[in-house]
């Protein structure tokens, strides 16, 4: 009876050992998957950082372009005003000349 009990305990220990080995294999597999996912996350973070950097650079270029466009529009407006003033001056001189001729 003791021999059977010892054999039964031996079988239980062997079964438990097998279960531990299987659990260890599963844990190692999960750790490997976690490591892979961490690598993927890091790659995505780096991609996001590059995208953010590119976006900021393009935003800065757009801001610079908008500023230069605004400056150009101001110069055009000033030139148009100067041309209108000059045109008015020429008309006034022509009117004086016409009056003088009359």
C-alpha cells in the first residue's frame, strides 16, 4: 500500500513537473511576444517623433511663406497707393497746365 502511495506521489510530482515545464514554456513565449510588442511600440514612437518633427518643419515653412506673402501684399498695396497718388498728382498738374493754357 505504501509502495502504491509512493508511486502515486511520484506520478503526481512528474505530472506537476510537466505542468511547470509547460507553464514555463508559455511564460517564455509570452515574454517574447511582449518584447516584440515593445519593439513595435518603440518603432511607432520613433515614427511619430519623425512625423511630428516633419510636421513642425512644414508648419514653420508655411508660417514663413505666409509672412512673406503678407509682406509682399503690403508692398503691392503701398505701390498701388503710390501709383494712385502719382496719378492724382499728374492729373492735378495736367489740370493746372490746362488752366494755364486757357
